[in-house]
C-alpha cells in the first residue's frame, strides 16, 4: 500500500475507550495500531488520573467479555443503592440492587486503576502496536482507505488502515478535522472532584444530591472513603479550590448534610469545566467516532465512559461479524450499522444527562415542586423505577456480545 505502514484497524487515542477497543479487538487475527500523544504508562496522561469512575453493571459485563473484570474488580467498590434527593425538599427516590436482583447496580474504580489494568493487558497483545508518543496532525479517507498523518520524534509519517477509529477525547482532532456536525451545550459550571472520609460507613450507597448551585454526587470507595463530584458555578471554582482542607470540608458538609455523619478527611482536589457535546453524524468513509470524541457529557450521572464502552462493544460486534463473514471491517455496511445502532443510546443518555443537570440546577419554585413530585412519583411507582435503574445500569435495548458478558467472537 504505497510504502505507508498499513493496519486493519488504527485507533486514535489510547484513553480508557481507545485502550478498551484495542484490547477487545486483540486476538482476532487483525493488525491493530494504537496512536496516542502520551507513551503508555506516562504518569502525566490526563485520561488516567485519580477521578472516580462509576462503572454501570453493563460495563462490568463488557469487561467480563473482555476477560479483564476480575483485575478491575480487585480495586472497585460495589454500589448497592443509589439515593437521589433535592437538598432541603421532600422529593427523593432510591434504586436498589436487591430490587433489581443483581449483586450491584454498578461499581466505583479510579480511572488510574482501570488504565493500569487495560495497559498491562495490552502489553501482552502482540497484534496491538503502540504508536506513541505521537501526535495525529492530519486525517483523510476515501472508499478504499483511511490515512492519518502523525508527528513522531520530530518526523512526519503517514499510516493507513481499513478502519480508522477516533477515540481522541472531548476535543477530538479527528472530529474537528473532518468537520463533523455537533450539538453543544455550555453549563457555566465546573466539577470539583476529590474524596472524603465520613464518620459513618457509606454502606455502599451512592448519593445524587441536587442543590441551588448544582448537583453533588457522592460515590462509595474503598477504605471507607467516598468520591465527591461537586458541581459549582464557574465563578465559584477558584474560591472552592483555594479553601484549606477544613474550610472545604465545612463548605461541603453544609451542601451535603449529615446523612453520613461528619466528613473527617479530604483528598487532593481537581476541577474540570463542564460542557456537553454530541456529534449528530459519527461516521465518514472508513472512519468511526467513539467515546468522548462522539459525546462528552456532564459527569453528574456518571455515564460518559459507560456510554463509550457501549460504543466499543457495538463496533467490535459489527467489525468482527463482518470479518468472520469475509466482508470489509471498515466498509459502508459496518459503519452505517454502527451509527444506527448507537444513535439512540447516545442521544437518550445525552438528553437525560443534560435534562438532569438543567432541571436540578433551576432554583425557580415551580420547577423545584415539579421535580420533587417527579422524584416522589418515581419512588412510588416500581415500573418507572425499574426503567430508570435499567438505564443507569446500561442494560437497555439490543445488546452486543460483549455487553452480554460473552467473548467478542
Ligand atoms: C469529573 C469527571 C467525572 C467523571 N465520572 C464518570 C463516571 O463516574 N462514570 C463514567 O462513565 N464516566 C465518567 N466521566 C467521563 C469519563 O471520564 C470519560 O467519558 C472518559 O474518560 C472518556 O475516555 P476517552 O478515552 O473517550 O477520552 P480521553 O480520556 O480524553 O482520551 C483521549 C486520548 O486521545 C489522545 N489524543 C487526543 N488527541 C490526540 C492527537 N491529536 N494525537 C494523538 N493522541 C491524541 C489523548 O492523549 C488521550 O489519551 C467523568 C468525567 C469527569 C471529567
């Protein structure tokens, strides 16, 4: 192929989503290239920082299918109940693993730990070649082939593949370079993320609490800690980040209340500006977008990575299915079916997350009353609650093999 290095599948981005795809496709007789701006294991890689990731039950199934769940579970805390409430008001609802007849609604693990497990496994995959550190600086495709231009060690190279997958995150170069249409929302909010140790045991309960300044999530972690995602208005971020530990604990306690007793210790803090972005077209000839490159969500519902992992499972199903049938893994049929399969889930989760973030940040009394009545109704109506639980667990709709806990092929 013109002297350019040629792959069956080239993945741009070795974050949690791209690395998961590389691993899921490994062992199937394909030549896979994984391009990332950071060398694998680079401690400065921001995708694998200390943020706590709530993994839905459906993500556990996908990791089981990939054979990595046990390693992830070694340092993951189960979520057995989710408690949703509105600060200072009557409405609340609660979801429980027992009611849904599963051992856990989901699990909490740090991005760092998930990254360590994925990268350790990838090291043993002779068919996945890391092309890193390398920066993708150009992309093009036609009916026959997709090409990326990279800069590596000060030199330019061109690589080509039958299927190019963009997993290059929220500010995706590939998405921008191809001019794919997007819908975007800005919230004027940022998430302050840390962990706290409460005086009472968390008993594996996750809390979603809605306050006037924005939502708060508290997720159970190992060693009795809880991960905090505290949404604050942009103009408050600096102030909250600058508080000393005691003042931070005091301010957070005032927002969350005393359901878990007194918060006694706090970990390192980090802040992330929040926006929501979703592509309305996720494929081009021989190119598919997955993960945050296709949808970047408000973290309040803890769905971004879970949604990305479902993109991985669907694409793997279609590409390996085509390969097994002697068809083209990057052909029009695979890409058309991928886009159709994922569109509804991506749109629904983005809209629901956006709705949650907006409705629950709205201080107007009629909106408050409506949402409190809504939550109360949800709590009194088991079928509606089951539907909400199924959505939170990521097990709705047609499920690919991996999402049923089966190996990719
Ligand atoms: C505070 C917070 C809390 C969250 N909590 C949850 C949660 O509880 N549950 C959940 O499911 N999700 C959660 N999320 C979302 C989740 O973190 C993301 O959805 C997920 O990390 C996205 O992974 P990704 O691989 O798609 O993108 P990224 O992690 O952004 O990876 C992109 C990769 O592409 C590489 N790259 C980019 N451009 C180039 C280029 N031009 N050339 C070469 N390489 C390039 C980057 O180096 C990077 O490695 C949270 C997010 C935040 C901010």
